[in-house]
């Protein structure tokens, strides 16, 4: 899309689904991991560079805002002139299990323990059945995928990532 001399590319991260458009289908078993977003953003930036595009401003909203902050903190790409984080997701459910329970009506810790046991026994690709995951109330998700989004991890919180970003970044948040 081009308007007034500015090009715009809006992407949906694949979440492991080729050609995904719109919300992730909760009937599809989840195998994607939170860190997959970093490689996907790299791939899009490679594609933009091959098209001769630049400089690039990356904007992310909510979970996407967190993923963009994580990318900005971990990877340096010269064609990125700045980042915009619009209401990035903070804190993670791992740091606030009550939030998971309020949203999904289920406790987070028993699901985390089940996923950890599966991973520890070498069954990281096995599925947890009928669990709440991301926006899905009941779905199938691999143990490894569930842990990547919900296990406590310093990369899961946007605020500490901000200190590591060296590219100009605009952070937009609001409160009630």
C-alpha cells in the first residue's frame, strides 16, 4: 500500500500457519512459540530489503508491541529507523497468574506443571488438550508452545526490554 510517498506493509505473524489471515483459528493445534516472532520479523525485513525498501519503521500493538520490543532488544537491523510500541502487552500472565484465571476461568500453575513434566520427559511436542491458550478458551497446544508463552521468562516482560533497545522507540500507553 502506498500513499503520499510512504509505503505500508501490514503483516500477520504466521503462528505456524501458512497464509494466516485474521485471528488464529482455535481449532488448529498450536505448535508455534513466542520466540518465532523474532525470525519472522527478520524474514520480513529481509524481504523489504530485497524490494529496495527503507528506512523502515516497525509498529506493534498489544502482544505485537511486546514482540517488536523483544525484536528491537535482541536484533539490530540498520534499515529500521525506529520502533513504535502501541500498548505493548505487560505484564505477562506468567507474572500475574490471577490474570490468566480471570480471563480463562482456570488456574495457570497446574497447566504449567503438566507442560513442564511433558517437556522434562522428552514429550515437548505432545499436546495439552482442552486448555486455555492465548485468545482460545479450549484448544490443543504443544507443551513447548504453552511454556514459551506462559512460563516465567525475563523476555516475556516488555519493560526490561526497553532498556536494551538502542534504536529510537516511541512507547504509547494509556490507563483507566
